[in-house]
C-alpha cells in the first residue's frame, strides 16, 4: 500500500493560492533536493483540476535539462480529481471524476509507492479531512500577503500532526514535514 504525500508552498499567514510570490526568494538547491526526494519516492501524481491544468500547460514542454523534475512530471502516471474535466493531452493522465474518498483510498491501496500531490489546495483539504494524507510537506515563505486561498480555513476540522523533518534555507524559507499524530 502506498502513501499520499502532499507538498505546498505557503505564506506565514497560510496562503497557498497562486504562489507567484515565491519568485521573490532565491530557489535554494537544497529545496530542490527535498522536492526531488518526494518525487523519487512516488509512483504517480494525484492532482486537482486547477493544478493539473496549470501543470499540463507547462510541463510537457520541459525536459531534464530545463528542470530535473521534468521526467517525473511528464512520464509518471497522473490521476486527476475533477468532476468537470473530460480529457487531457498530457501523457499518462487518468481523470478520476469528482472527489470520492473511498475511490482515492482504494487507489492508495493499489499503489506500491507514493501518490505525490503538488499544490491542489482544495484536494489537499479534502484528503486531510478524510485522513488520507500520510505526509504534509510545507515550504513556508517568510511573508504575509493578507488574502487568498488558505490551506486551512475557518471551520475546518481540528487536526494534529507530528513534526517529521525540518530544514531552513538562506532565503528564509523553512521546510517542515508533518505526519498525522498517532
């Protein structure tokens, strides 16, 4: 049985939406190594529709010379949670249909490696609420932007986590990995 690992770029005030604000911070190669470890441990991607459409518009034109993550992003199986998307030209993509916790749990059970979620905030919130995320990897950027979609919203269920790993970068970004508390 695989695990579901999710990674988010997030501000100090919890915003994950449209992370163009990351461009103000130099990309530390150690951050790339952390993300690469997540990819290497994964057999497939699990994405929400908006993130999938964004990725499908950019990744197919990239190769390993452009970005070391390109082979994983392009060659891996991609599962997309969407009630509106009907098809895709991005290779190895399967549309799962609307969010269904039981179906995603079954997919997790059929997967020997990890299912890697990048971005996909709405999907991540649903997976967290249903206890399907095994690891949450946050790259916290040292700024507050005041508005935007947040990872956790008012009214979300209470969740507890155990810290599994942390690393600070010269840019001020802090990486923390969490697992649901036992």
